[in-house]
C-alpha cells in the first residue's frame, strides 16, 4: 500500500482528489491543511496540521509518503489576483521552497504539482498545447506567474537532484465544495453566479462583455485526471492539461446556470460590470496529450455538472437556514482508519490570517 500526501486536501480540488484516492484500496492518504478537516475526513484520513511554508512542518507532513500531490496555494477568483499580488507571490513561493525541499529529502516516487491554466493566461495558440508553454508570453498576473514558478521549481529540482515529477494543469475547476463570497470576484464564477441567481438577481451581473471563453471542468474529472497521472509511468517528468474540451463563452455559462436554477429562459438577461485588468479573454486547452499518454479524458458534461453544483448549493443554503452550519459533500464510506476521504470548501490556510481566500490550486 502506498501513502499519498495531499497538501491543501481540505480545499475543493484537494477534497475531490482525496475522494478519488479512496476508491483505490492501494492508497493510504495523509492530508495536510491548517484548516479543520471535516469530520468524515478526520475519521478516514491521517491528518497533518501545520504551516507548510516552514521546512520542519513540510518534512513532518511528507515523512513516510511515497507520493505527494501538492495543491496548497492561495487561490480564488479574479479579484484575488488583483487584491493580493504580493501575498500570492510570497506564500506560494514559500510553499514551493519548503515542500519541494521536503520531497527531495524523502526521495519520493512521484511529486505531483498541481499548477493552473493561468500559466497560459496570455496564450495565442488554440487549442493550447503543453508544448506551447516555452513560447507562451509570461503571465501578467502575480497568481499566474506564481503557478508558473512552481513548474520551474519542479523542473529545476528534477534537473539538479532527480526529483520525479508530474505537472497537472486544471482548467476552470467547478463543482460542489466551493462556496460563494459576498464580494463579487473573490469566488470563482460558477458558485458566484449560482448564488446570484438563487438570490433572485435580475438581470444577472457578470464581469466584462461575456464573450470571454472558458473550458469548465468538473472537480471530480480533475481529481480523476490528477490521480491517473500520478499512477502512470507515462506521466513521469511530463506535464498535462487536465481539462474538458468544450469551449464556452461566459454568457453561455451564465445561461446554463440560469436555467439549471429553474429560471425562465425567456427572462435571461445580463448586466455587464467593468472587468479587471487581468481577465483572460480565451481559455481553450488541447487535451490530446492526456488522452494519448494517459488514456484519460473528462466525462462530466457542463449541464450535468452545473446541475449537480446547483443541487449542492441549494442543500447547503437549506442546511444553513436550518442549523446555521455549512453543508459539506460526504466522502466515500470509511474503509480504514488510515485511509482518506474528503470534501470541504476551499482552504489550505498557508498564508497569514486575513490574507484572503486560501485554498487548493487550479
């Protein structure tokens, strides 16, 4: 049996990764997260609580593990990229310093770094291939640059010290587990828009023209892609876009959300708010490499995934109304004390308090 450390495991993607690992009896899972893990995760997982920017804590979290899936990072919606540029850079780089160092000390079988589609925020090739990265203009946002820096850390540690790595780049993650924020732009678009519709907003407010494109990928698909890559010999020292393949405009996504919430299609109307300095106009990755080398592809359609997310948010709102407590997704049935399961809202609190939304990378 192989022990896997998932940093940022109580975050949206991290929790989905832990749930996916639980489906395979060959894995034990350790979760490292400063936030309190949900009860089902504490019952099924080995939990490490500590600041992974500190080398001693990173070593303690990594010790005894054969693989690490590194998701811990400051993330959030587009507003976070503009509000927290220094914090994003400082915290994410500090995490790389300590976690990669600890991975080298432990002589891992595989270090899986979960990067972000934001490394391609200034792409001019579509669909965007992994091979295009060296020619892609450098990200303008501090977040995109910080995630690209993590990729450089992996390759540098491999070239100098032989670190066996795999880089996974999720595209536009969405799904149950991420909660909306009162301030527009702090949460990602899907939970933000669902919350607005459920609150009766009309017309529905979006940032920019709505012609920007995204490739929404359900967190369960992303988790499956990450775990598949971790276990594949073909993924050793390679990078992959972990994404669906359907490019949609933000306006089209908003309409799907509107109708999934049960609203009259004839009443759909948008109000366009001023957008931010960095607002990626097109995001459409090539997924051929993952299909050819890993035999992996996303399977959850956007309409199905958004309907699933709407149901989860309705249940969460009902639970909050009844008990004042936040609802969480349940993990798989507990199968061993040292096994893992997981889902929660965003969050690996690696940064200072008050730094903003902290979670797993995407």
